[in-house]
């Protein structure tokens, strides 16, 4: 039995590793994806409450008529041509 080295190529052992290696790789891949999803969930800030969003929308609606009046006034002002400095 000299010269065979430290590995014995028993068919049962080979059959085990042919199945075990791809299963281990798949397991590590699933765990990696789970860790990535968990990290993303843990580091993402929470969204604003719906009440804040609706109050912001209402404030914008209240400000919108004032802005449109200012824009209309600017449009009504006559615009003169700029004189070139040549």
C-alpha cells in the first residue's frame, strides 16, 4: 500500500464528495443572499409615516395657488431686450 498517498479513492467516498460539494456551494450561496437581504433591511432607513406625506401634499396644494399668481404676474411684465456691451 505504499505509494497511494494519503487519499484513498474509494468509490463511496468519491460519490459522497460529488454530492456534498455542490450542495455546500448552494448552501453558502443561499446564506450569502440571505445575509445581503438582511443587511439591506437593517441599514435602510424607515419610510416617512403616511400622515407626514399627506400633510406635505396638502401644504404644497396650499402654496401652489400663490406660486401660480406670482408666475402669471411675471409673465404679464413686459420684457425688454438686453443691450449688448459691444
